[in-house]
C-alpha cells in the first residue's frame, strides 16, 4: 500500500510539473490563451482521473464505469507509458545542462546566451521548440489511446499442435480451447464478450480450459464473467483455475460465487472425467501460497508456486492422464510427471518491441506459446482480455490446441 501511495504521489507531481513547464513555454506563443485552455483541460482530466482511479477502488466507487473506457485508457497510457519516460528524460536533460553550466563556471568560460534576441514579447525559435517538446508527450498519449481503442474489439484464434509425451493413443487429436485472462471489467465488456463466446464455441472443442483472471478486480463484474463462462460449450466440459486478479477484492467470495454458479473452479483440486474411454484428470493450481495478499510479490514467487504444486501433486492419479491448469507459467518447472500444463498471466508480455524483446522475457521464463521439456509441454496464452489498454506484438487470443501423441 505504501509503495502504491508513493507511486500515486509521484505521478500526481509529474502531472503538475509538466503542466507548469508547458504553461511557461507558452508565454510568447501565438493564441496562448487557447493553448492554455487545452493544456488545463488535459491536465484536469489526467489529475481528476488519477484521483478517481486511486480513491475509487479504495471506497468502492464505480469510477472506471463513470469515466468510460477511452478516458480510462488515456489516463493509463499517459501515466504509465508517456509521463514517466518523459519525466526521466527531462531529469537527465536538466542534470546534463546543470553539469555543463557548473563546468563552464569552474573553467571560467562565459555561459552562452541566445544570439540576436527577439523584441520583448516576440516568440523565439527556442520558445517554439520548448513548447513543441512539451506538447509532444500529450499528443503521443492521445494518439496511442486511439490505437488502443481499436484493439479492444480484436483477438485472434491461435492454433497449436502440441506434442504431448505419453498421450494415450485414443486421445491423439483431442482439442482444447484455452480461454484465459478475460479480465472482465473496464476494457473487456459488452460486445467483445459475446464475440469471445461465439469464437470459442465455433471451434467445437473437446474441452474449454480457463487459466485464471476471469475478472479484472471488481467482484461487481463477476456476474457478467460467470455468464460468459456458462455460455462456453465443450464436448467434455469447462474447467477453470483462479488468477491473481480474481482474488484482489475477496478471495473467499470469488471462490464461493463461482462455485455457486455451477462452474468447476479447481483451487488446488482436481476433477476426474472419462474422455473416449480414458480417465482424464484436470488439476487446478491455487494462486500463490493460499494466504496473504494475492497482489504481493511473495504470492507470485517460485517459493509459493512450488509449495502449492507440492500440495496439489499429492492428488495425482497414476491411472489417469493429467492436465495442469496454472495461472502462472513458472508452475511448469514444478509440474513433475504432468505431461501438459496450460498457463496465462503474462499477456504475452503485453508490450513487446519484438516477439523476443520486451516485458515478457524480462519478467517471465515462459511468456507466450509452446514450450517443451523432454517429459512435458507447456502452452502459455496471451489471454483474450485486457487489464492494460494497449498491446504491442502480443495480440489477444483464444488458443486452440490439438494434442498429438509422442513416444
């Protein structure tokens, strides 16, 4: 909580410092009154929105629904992608200028001044460049927001043939629709949810498996999310495990409401079913260690994952073919004797410069697609919903898996 509050204060200060510097840069600009009106409106939206988002969650206010998706997206993108890097570059530039100034003073060299100064009140080239540099971040944020709005209605069907060690012969060709990280909430609501259900059902899978983050964070969105899952169709059933976002407000309530809706939520539990005459065991991994704050780093660390896996694997049935559902992909490293693991959580890295460079490999050992070890396979889905409004080289997706037997 203290770290989040500190980040909030830094962002708020950044808004005010940027606004003040831009205001000063406009002092000789033509029609500066109109520019200042636009500046103050933009800053008021960002500051007001930041306050609503920060305090709205703490006092259970529907601030995100009140502001609307594009406005919330603009606030996320401005503060997370634009303002912080801009502030960092500005700090480095100011530091460099100050070092040069002190160096000239120590070397007793004259400090350069602007040549041929313009008459009082006239705009200089420096004034224009300064104002343009201040305006660029805001223009970039609005442009990126427009791109993100267009993305929310798009997702792909990613088809993967997965070689699975020890797959029973009769299960060769078994199909799975992995529908993960829906994040039903501010950026995933309305028509896109119907499109997700239709696309998954059109695949006619043998199984639909969801690997966590059904909701973005608010339990008030859970009824809509549960309706989505109830509408998903599969020959042999729909199963899900929990993700960290599902537990943000109240873990016990999420689990109870989901099960009360008749859905097969597996929290360090397993389900046994018969598919083509063969016993199949679906194991669902609990998020974290089962206690403490699900938002804490300790909940997503390898120690918590290994502990939960140790408890879950006790339930492993030697006479059944197992499939593991784990929100965090690092569970793959602890899934001994589990030939197939499905995971989400990473969003494919969300913001990737290329398919191999970006937040994905910086934060996770496995972040998107198919990974294999000699005795087992892992599929990590980018997820079909969004908690953050923008993706880059990590498209939203439903993954359609076809299992193939290997020796």
